[in-house]
């Protein structure tokens, strides 16, 4: 009986998932077992193990087999594949998101004279750079076969108004002088700026501007300010209607007396909100407090400053509500809803209908093109029809590109709507009785005060855990 056959009786080789590791284990063991390193090595190779063999381990097994008779011993290690890094867009210019704050005195008042000049951008200036994705690096399993790797995902510029991208798609430039503003779904725009050097009142009247609006004073009750870029108010906002396709930033607070509405296509940032209606496509970010207000955010409502207090009203967010303190000792009814995304549901319906219309349109275009192609093949394409054919081909290209974007967005929304696992309420300090937590279709009433907790959905129930 040859030794290899005898080895077959004593030991066996198994592989881990994807054959990244090979293990040797004894199927039986008795004192008579013995083998040389060379015999062991050729046994291992006869079992397809060809890469990353741990020679030292094989030498140890051959010289002292009894030490290895229990359990499995790793005798070869492959090289795992490395996923590529995703590409991203790097901003080369500060956008309004990092706007410097005015000087705040110890008593909480704000010196508006200290507000710096705006970060205006000039026509032709570079705004952003596309950093390409990196390819993955393939690995090798212990049998010497390559292990596939995943390449990084390329980033795409989200192109808004008054910006262009160079031919290679690497840089974005401004086509006018103005301020950078991000609007729905992170589109980058440059908008002209309209400045008001005081309050919005009877002297200025209502404002509706196709760019970004900067107000160096307050916006009084009953007035309307609308912008297709950002709206920045360096004073406070009363019961006014403020509507921006970009972000709304209010240095002072919003005290609305349950009148008016502040609505942003991106984020709303301010120091405090009282008796107001506020709605943002992405985030509502507040430093001090939210009192008796109705707040809606597609992603998150965060009230995480030194005070970080939410009391009364209804706070609704697609993904997360976070605050230092929620409710008060008087058990004021405070409702926190997460996982509610009515805006996304509406957008999904709209996108599906747009896609159907687009597909119908594309069919008509393709039919017309087929006819023109037939004419071309028989040499009957006259000047006018030639022009039409060029135009239809360019339309077709554009529609196909649009459809890809619509499908990507539908997929993105469906994923967001399915994923209620991320929906959560985080309390950094204390939540009081009288608070009500709603996640998706589930409700939980908070009866007693609890410190540093997180509420999330687990197996159909809202559970409360210690905040990590």
C-alpha cells in the first residue's frame, strides 16, 4: 500500500467559501501515522491546492502530527480580491452649505454687521472636479484560480442651472457670476444674487427671484419670498411664506405664530423654530430648539446643539429624528414620525408615469426613423428629410439618456422606501412621557422618562435600546 493512499485514509483537505483558505484535518489518527514533509506537500498539491501554501505549517504537521489531530488546520491562504474605490465629486469652491456664521455675542444677540461678504463665484471659474473611480484588484484562490473583484462606481456630475461640464467630463464651470446652490437631489447650480439690505416689509414687497436671495434683516408676517436658488436670512422669519428650490438658512430663528410656511428643495438650517410649518426635501438642521411646530424632512430632522430641545408639535422625517431632549416634565404631547416619505411616494408615481410617456414617445421616434432609413437605403432622402433624420437621431439619444436617469431614480426611491431598518429616533439626553413615536405603521407611547435611548423597528415592533 503506497503512503499517499495511507495518507488518504488519515487526512482530508477542505476549502472555505470562494476557496480562499484550505484546511487539513485528520479523519482518523493512531500512533502508527507518520509522513515526510515532501509526502504531505505532494498530497496537498494532488488536492488542487497550488497557491499560498503555508510550508511552515506543513513542516510542523509532518514533524509533530499528534499536535494537529484535533480540529482543522489552515494550510493555504489565497489572496482576497480588493474592491475598487467609488469615484466622487470634489467641490473646489465653498458652497452656501459652509456659509460662515455672523458673530454671536454672549447674550445670544447677533451682530449682522459682522456678516462677511458672500462667496461669489465668477463666470468661467471651476466649481467642481470629478475624481474617477478606481478599478478593483483581482485575487487568487488556493487552487490558483483568479477571484473576481468589483470595480468602483463612477460618480456623475449632477448638472443644475448656469453650469457646464468640459468635454472629458472632468470639471464643472460657472457660466455666470453668482453663488453656488444645491437643489433637489444634489444638483449643483450657480444663481445670480439679489440682496435686500434690511427687512422684507411693505417697502420691499414680496420677492420672487430666479436666483439666490440674501436678506440682511427680517422677513415679516404676511410677506412672500421665493427663489430658484438659496434663501439666506441674516435676521429672523415671522409668519411668512419662504420657498427656495435650494436651501433656506435663517441666522435668527423662525417664530411664525402658526402662520406661513418655510419650504426648501434641499435643507433648512436655523437656530430655533417656534409655532411654524417647515418642510425640506433633505434635512432640517436646528441648533437650539423646535417648539410646537410641524416639521417635515425627506431625510432627517436634527436638533443637536447645546440645548437641542424638541417639545410639542409633529416632527416627520424619512430616516431619522435626533435631539438632546424630547418633550418636557409636563408631558406635553410631542409626536415623532420616522419612515414617512409621502414626497418620495408622489415622486415615484410621477416618475413611473413620465417613463411610460417617454417609452411611447421613443417608439414613435423609432418608427419614423425606420421609415427614413428605408428611404435612405433607396437613395430617396431629400434635404428636408435628411435634416429631420439628424434631428430625430439626436432626440432619440437624449430620450434614451433621460430614461436611464428616470430608471436609476426609480430604483433609488424603491430602495429607500423598502428600507425602514434605517428609520430611527435618537435621544442624546432624555425623552419625557407624553411623547409618541411612530415608525412606518407602528406606534409606541412613551410613559416614563428615559435617558440616552434609540427607538427603531425590530420584527414589527418599536424597540427602545440604549443609545450607542
